C-alpha cells in the first residue's frame, strides 16, 4: 500500500473538512458525533490533516485526546506542522501536550523536519522550548546541525551552533564542518570555524575537510581552511600517503592546486613510501594539472611508486596501450615536456639509475618520444640504455628517425 498518497475514498468527512480548513463543517460533524480518531490508509487522523494544512482553528477543535497520535510512518501532528513551517500550529500543539522530541520511524523529529525545510521561525521556537539538539537522526546518524549545513542555511546554522555539539560525528565520523567542506558551504564553514570546530578532524577513512574540499574543487573552502590552520600535509588515507594536493591534481582543480603547491611538503615528490601528485594528475587524465606541476618543478621521474604500481610518471604515461586507461593520455606538449625534464635530470647526474624510467617503455612509444630529441645530444647513460635494448632486441630504432 502506498502511504505517500491519500485517496479520497479512504478519507473521512471529518478529515476532509480538517484538511480544507473548513472549521464550520468540522464543528457540525463533531456535533453529529463523527469520530475524530478515524485513520486513512496512511494512518492519518483529522488532527494530522489540520496540522499539515496549517489550520490552527481546526487544530484547536480536535487536538485534545489525539495530540501524540502517530501515522504509519510515525509522524505526529507536531512533526507535520513543523515540517511544513506552521509555527502557530506547533505552538498550539505544544501547549496541548505534544511531545516535542517524538521520533518518527526513521528517527526524524519535529526540529529536524523544520531544519530540513528551512523553517527558521519554527526552529527558533522549538529551540526556545527545549527541543533536543544533539540527537542523531536518519540512517546516516546526522544531527540537526549536519542537516542545516548540508542545506546551506546559514541563519539556522548560526542558531544551532550556539546550542549544538559542533563536533558531533555521524556513523562515518563525519562532522558538520566536514559536510560544509564537502558541499562547498563556505559561509557555513566560516560560522563553524568561528564556533571553534576542528578544521583538522579526520573521518573514518582518515579524510580531512581540506582533502574533501580539494577533491570537490571548492577553492574558497580550501583557502578558508588553510587560513585557519588546516594541515595540508596530514596523511588522509589508510591505504597510501594521500594528501589534499593529490586529490586536487587527480580531479584537475587548478585553482585549488595553486593554493596547495606552496604549502605542501615537497618530500611527497621524491621520498620513498610517498607518492608524487604528478602520478595522480596523469592517472586522472588532467593535462592542466600535469602542466602546472611540471612548471612548479615536480619531477616526471619522481620515485618508484609501489602503491600505484608505477615506476615513474613518465613510464606510466608511456606504457603500452593494453595496460593503460585511455583517460591518462596526455597532449603532445605534455609528453614532450616530461621527457625534456627527465633528460635534464639525467644530464645533471652521473647515476645511470635516473634513466630507469625508460627501460620498460614500449619500443614504438620510445621511438615516438625520441622524435622530439636530437639524438646527438643524448647523455651517455641514456645512450647506454638504448644500446643495451638494441642488443637485447627489445627495441629497434625507427628507420626514418634522425640520429
């Protein structure tokens, strides 16, 4: 049975009068002895109808013995009135003994419903009447503050931070501030920061507000978090050393990347057991991220990255087609830029290991890359690699390529 729709042939005459706000007809029916507690297919009584319609006068005529009756979904008349923003009806029902904190079947309540609907006057009234503010609701265990932030209602958030636990976690340890960062609610984020909320809180998977804001591309939120002490070098993953800069690089959020590069520890670009953000830019197929990171000095031969099964960014981008994801293909100028940077590194070191990125490059790809380089200027270690591969018959120069 569908409890979301009320069918006309199941509604009593009393309920129909209450729904339409026809007090005169309602009183006549009551005087005739018509029942006030009859229910429709949703479990609604005439009081539910009057409360949902915002008819305070009809509510006054019928609320006495039925004020906390619940529908099949667990909704009281007070809940329905709050959900629809009828503050005068809510006031009447509370005076008649309505349970202000009565929960529905899905653990919602009058205050949560008012917050969700953006009914600020109802929220203010319920708070003044002592409504419970820190109880968790819905399957995700959000509080009213979580919901207000998600909705982006700054006025209600400003009301709630005065009485709520700003660090209240949901079932995934997500706090209201994390929600603000995730959905780009910059004004709500500012209110929560001013209220003392932790900008470096970590949720169940270690993600921080700065990481999620970087991933979603909320530049203003990123800058606000950084300006108030958010740590750009906090590890944000249980699986590998992920930083906010990695998320910005992978999803191509250039303005966020510009904010993070100056404050991120560059050890992630070269130290063992770390991951260069260049890997993630290539993996995400974000050529603008690649170009910016290269311009800022991030190495295309950063480190052997066992976490992502890559020996270097350039090697990954140059891997044979069957092992590549099409979205990782770079534009010609990016590939050339990466090769040039790699060769410059080779020229400044005597360690042949710096050329290891090319040992496993497919032969055709290698010839393609070498088209952009004067072979006579190749450093000795690189030439040694080519001679070795030619001898092993793992690479054959293209007959039309110049040397």
